[in-house]
């Protein structure tokens, strides 16, 4: 229990920010899951629609205003997912 008014305010702010960060990271994980699921199910249309959502989510979460996720990690993971989906989509079109 904080002893000062400013410390109590700081506790309230930290709770709000933690909840906001948790929600943003959860949303990002959902987007990543959608892309991976589309690739696993061999659904190129779903992969094409989910990938821009995932990239936009990562861009938003790593932006200067939010900064909830390290930029280098987000960039690396986006590139890996993008490469997997490109290989998947190209393989399907060549194979069929």
C-alpha cells in the first residue's frame, strides 16, 4: 500500500499500462497464430489476408508511441513469417 498520493497514482498508472500492454501483445500473438494456421492448413487466401494484419500490428506495437515490443525482435519475426508465407504461396502456385 503506497504511503503518498503520488505513489498511489503511480500504482494506478502501472496497472492501466500493464493491462494495455498485455492486450496489445495478445492481439499480436493472435495475428501471428492466424498466419501460421493459414500456412499449416495450406490456405493461400487466408495467408494473404492475415499477413498484412500481422505486419500492421507489429508496426503499431513497436512504434515510438507504444513501444511495447522491441523493434529488432518484431522485424526478425515478421521477416521469418513473411518468408514462410511467400515460399508457401509460390510453392502452391508452382505445384498446381
